[in-house]
């Protein structure tokens, strides 16, 4: 049963990340700073990836921000706690961060056990099981990917639906 659950989680995470990747890749350069509600396109994509990264960590304290100049979290945890990050991010930086999250996904799911999936999320503000945290994380990816997809479609760029797994362009 555990392998079946891992395969489902991996397939849906990968599909969501694949769709997010396509939105980031296909966003017209002139729309990179375009607004989705009150946030620029790049900020919504960055926010989504930050929480994929965080929630794939075993617990809140174990998340390792990529700090320093040129890092994805120049000010460490502050980047998540503040409404806006300390700097803007370019397309390639977000695509690289997405690739990092995909690698982290494989590692995270590979270490899950029946016990760990039934245990706590590892995040005090989310009193749910680890299994539900993974579903929550997938829903978060898809929520923001839906926003990004609608935005690029308004700019005349079509995006595709991915049922499961990563699909090459």
C-alpha cells in the first residue's frame, strides 16, 4: 500500500510542478511583472515554490533556506515571514528553484513510511498528518498554478493540463 500511496503523491506533485514550470517558461517577458491580484507574476511563482520547498522538509526547523546574495532566500526565513521578498527573481532563477524542488520531492517521498505519513506534519501551524500535508502542498501548488495559468492565457499563451507525472514539452 505504501508504494501505491507514494506513486500517487509523486504523480500529482510532478503534474502540478510540470504545469507550474510551463507557466513560468511561457510567461511573456513583458508580463513578468504583471499583477495577479496585488502581486507580480514572478512573486506568485516564487511564493509557491518556497512553500513546496518548506513543506517537503521533515519539519519546520529542518528547512534550509538558500541564503546570501544570489540565493533564493537572501534574508533566510524572513523571506517567508514578510509579505514581499527582499528582491525580485528572474525566470531562470525560478526554473532552477523548481528543479531543486523536484529533486527534493524525490528525496522526501522516498523516505516516507507508513508511520511517518500517519504522524504529525512537523509544522505547528498545520495540525494535520504528514500525508495530509502532502495533499495540502499539492493543493497549494495547483491553486497558484491556476492563477498563473489564467494570467498567461489572458496574454494569449495557452497552457496544458497534466494528468499525472512530469511531461516533457
